[in-house]
């Protein structure tokens, strides 16, 4: 007997087939893990299940009969509740109002019965380990408590299916315990749960079944207990490996004896990073491996001064940055290429020239006035060197292809004359040709003596591009692959935690 | 339901944070009222002319139309929007009411309600369904409604007199020595308070302004709520215009410029966040009265240029916004 079932569902967006004939079955009382890397199609599948998207093809069956949810409300009324990664409640409204919004108890006059609403809210939340004044604005509660309110609301509306999208990503360990207690209780009441997470320990603790998505397809579905961790990871990251599929030379470029250009020690950031340490020598490419949410981007951002650190030291060329701030990091010679090129990197409405010159303007100006000639010099030099294809330096960056946008961003970083280059997904979303160019550029830069840190979800790119790979899991360094160990097999074993 | 292994999540850090939060919340909500009380007390002692029942009644009568406009504006601003068209709708409503008064008092209210309500519907539909910025949509309505008013009044040169006796009485008569319009406005304000604080629609208004995405996911009819607040705002501006016409005895075409800004000022002074999601009508009432009292005091002093009223109101507004920003931050830290 299935509670919720989708058959051969497909969904296409311009340029991407987000879901390709995906089938998925949720049974009553089952906690079903839905896993996959970025872009695998998890979010799209969730959105199809909850009525946010309409599938192009395929069927949805809910409680034994065909169903079609036109809006998220339809799905909610039918008993499918979703808890999103970011708490989706109204922070300025009270806890009680958030719980009852749209379903407020009313008195004989049709007016909201505040007293009753607050009393019921208090009783309900006590069951979730939250004891607080329910008249407080929700936004003043701790994140974990807010998550519990969201969960309480989801279950309260007679939910038969609860979908949780990375519910633990912002929770403290003890809050995770409470959440699991609630999940076990839902499980016992026959509610079906779809659980999206990248934390393997959690999956194996709480989930019964698993469905693995990759590139919009189901690559595996079955009981989780029958699937080893390493098999799970390789199915997620998978894809047939072909030697030399990337443009990396493969030759190690690092000088093992040189003092490190970048030295990272004991980075801690709440529950996201725990004691992360590693070195990067001049000419070395150090890869950061791990699943989504393992702390790779956070590490890079923290080194660049753009992520809150509780403690930890970053040294460039032996000089301690003390607490890194973005300004100090740039001055010390750290250049960070952020993961989200569009939001955190390029400024699309500005020209190629302006985008490249942005970070070096202070150096190219005297008494606050910018020397046009010197800017042109720098811009021309990098446009030639990185083979940026633009009609002219004055073309708006937003009109360029993804690959050329990425090169503009790299040009900006290189123009500052960095000692360490931190790259977060440098080839994501760019075409094959540009990808190869960016990859050989990374090699070239390393050969010139730059220390490079590389984050990539593309296992091939990570393995073939890196001289060494530091593997992270849940914000902890769980292993370092060096020399002959830099292989996909070792990487997956390290990620799965089955490697000594 | 019971969860055996659930440890209490929020226990120890709560007490202090809760207390700060209460204080901050109270200042945010009641700040305008406190200042109003202080200003009134000082005025009672300092200005003999202020100290009369008649003067109080005058302040209330003068504050009646702005109060209605600010009432609608409170709803709009809590949803995170803004309605710049109300000043124009107010004048248009006055002219329409005066013209329609030849057909009786009911027509004198029905016509401005219908026209201003329709413009409110148009504002709301454009804002809710095309996702255009409220600022632009209602600015267009401001210009359009002003043009319409000038067109029907021959460039503002033709003045329609109020011909209906009942409407004249509404404008000039009083109950317990307080003008009828004050009672009418008080009733509407009370109704507005109930709607905002005690109905599902009111909860939707707060939810839409607090987080539109979250509200949509929680099943709040976001677009319908948005349309309604602009309709409400338009209707109230129309009524305000009609009341003013009743008081003045004609549809005056030169008033109302900048009324929308005074209303926004009063709402913000009353503690409503311009970013939406929080605010009360009680605060707006205090804000409107505060601006009214300041105006009245300037008039009392006599030899002071009345434009100083705007200087003082402006300074006051700046002060309130700074305080609001600080309080909101204080609240978020906890």
C-alpha cells in the first residue's frame, strides 16, 4: 500500500531536464531519504509533490487515487506538509499566530479567539519540547525552536505526508535529538516522511528507505539498511569515470618542502565547521572534497573573511591575519571566487572593463582619482591572457556567456595579485570548451606559484585537478588524500567514512 | 502528543530575552501615545488657549479626515505597501460628494465611495497581480485622480456647493458638543481595530507584510489581501473627502496636496514599520492626534509662521524612524 506515489514524472526547464521519468513511492509510516547532489533534481521533485510545479509528464497517486495539486495550498489541504530548509514562517508575528495562521479558532461572532489560540499553542508546543511565551514574536526564538514551531504547524494540519528539506542544517545537536524524537513519533502514527539531508549519520539513524537522484534520474531506490555507505556515496556522486576527461595535466606542481603560502588552523564556526586545518604550498592545488553541506563553501568563505568564525587562524606567507575580514584577506593576498557567480561575483550591468578593474581601483588610483590608462593596461592584459571573448571591454558582463563571465571574475581576482586563490565551483554552469580553458588556467596559475584551493562537486574535476584532497564531513576534516590516494574510490570511501 | 526524549529547547535563554522584548515591544507600540500624553500635559500647563473643551473639539474635528486616510494607510503599510493616491482621492471624493449632494446625502457618500473604491480596486489589482511596485502604481493613481478632479471641476475653477441639508448638518452639527464627523470616524476606527486585530483578514495583513513568501506557503490568500487593503484605503479616502465637503459646504479643489505624506508620517510615528509586518491602529490614532496637536499649538502661539508645523513634524518623524530602527535591531539581537 503506497501513501504517495509518482510514476515516470518528467519536468523540463529551459536548457535543463530537471526530472527525467522519475518514479518514487512513499509508504505510510515510512521515513524515506531523498538524496542527491546539487542539481540532481531533489528540489524539483519536492516541488512537484507539493504543488509548486506541475509535471510535464507522469502521474501522481495519493492515497490510492490520482491526484493533481495545482497550488501548494491544494497539497496542504490534501495533507502534504513541507518544512523548508529556511524556516518559512512570519518572524514578526507571534508564535501562536504563526501556528494558527489561516486556521485561527473563532468565537460566535466570527472573531479570532485569542485566549483559546494561545492556550492550544502552548499545549501543542509543549509536546515538541518548546516552552515559551507563545505571544512572543516568532523571530525572537532560537532557530531550533522556530523549526519546531514549523514542524508543529505542519503536523497540526492533519498531515499524512511531511516533507523535510534539510531540517537539521541549522540545528544544534540537542535540537536534532528533539527533532528525531518527533520524527519517531510521526513514524509511529503512520505518517509518511520524506527526509532530505546530506548527513549520512542522520540518514542511517532515522530513515527506512532511500531514493537516490542523479542528473534528474533515479539511480537507486530501496531499503537503506541494505545499502552500504560507500555504495550510497558512489551512487550519489557516481558517473562513469574516464581517465583524462578534464583538461588538467595531472602533473603534481607543488613543492613539498616549501613553506605553506596559506596555513589554516582550527577553524570553528558554530555547528558548521569544527577544527578545520590544512596547508597549501606555493604551486599546489588542494581540493576540498565532501558532500553538499559538508562545510566546503563555508571554509572558503571563512578564509576570505566572509563567514563568521568563532575561532581559528589563517596565515598567509607566515603572517597571521588574526580575525580575517574581507578587507584584510584581500590585502594579505587571498582571492575568493564565490560559488554563486551571479549573486556574489560579477556585477552584470557593469562593463567587462569595470568588472575587472573593480578590485584593483585603489591600487590604480592616485589621490582618489583613477588613471584610465593604467586601468586599460590591466584590463587588456587579462582579457588577452584569459582569452575573454567580448565584443569590447565596454560590453556589459551580463551579456556574456557563463564561461566568459567566470573568466572576467577570475581576471578581477588575478588583477589583485593574490598569493592564494580560493575557487568554489569554478566550472559550474559553463560550457565544455570554457570548462577546459578554466581548468588549464588553474594548472597554469599553480605552475606560476600560486596556492590554489579548489572546491568542486564534479568528482573528476576534483580528483584530476588537485594534488591533494582534504575531505570534509559535517564540518570536520575526516581525511586527506595524497599522492597515489587521490582517486575517486578513495574519495568516496573517505566521504562515506569507511576509510581509516 | 508526547515525545519522550524531547529536552526543553528554550528554557534558560528565555527569561531575560523575554523581558527585554516586552519592554522594546511596548516602546514600539505605545511610544507615540506616551509622547502625545506628555505634549498634551505640557500644553495644558503652558498654553491657556489650549485648555478648553472647544479647542479639544476643534482638534478632533480637524483630525477627522486625516484620521480616516491614515487608517487605510495603516492597513496598506502593514502589508509592506504604500498608497500615494489617497491625497488625490480625498480631494476627488470631496468634489464628487459636493456634486452628488444635489441627489441627497446617500448619493453624496455613494458616488465618492464608488469612484475611489474603483480606483482602489485598480491599484490593488495592478499591485497584486502584475507585481508592479506600489509606489509607482499609486503614484500613477495620484496623478490620474488629480487630473480627473480638475477635469470635472473645470481646472478647479468650478466649485460645487453642498446642497443637501442632511450633509450640511453632518458637517456642522454635533453630539455632546463634539462634531458628528468625529463620532463617525471614531466608529470606523473602532471597526478597523477589530478587523485588524481580531479577524483572519487582519492576520493575513500582518502575514503578507511580515513575509510574503512564507505567507503564501502557509496558505494566506496574498493577492486577495493586497487588493483589499488598497480598496479599503481608497474607500476611506473617499469618505474622508465627503466628510470634508460636508464641513466646508463645498467641494474644495485646492486642498489635499501632500495629505498622503501626512498620513504616512502619522502611521510611522504611530509605530508601524514602513517595511511591513508590524503596527497598530491605536498607534496611528496617537500619531494623527500628535500631528494635530502640534498644528493646534502653532496656531495658539499666533505669531509663528504655520509652516513651522511641518518643520516640527518632519523632525519628529526623523526621530521616530531612528528610534524604530534602533528598537527593531535591539529586538532582533535577542
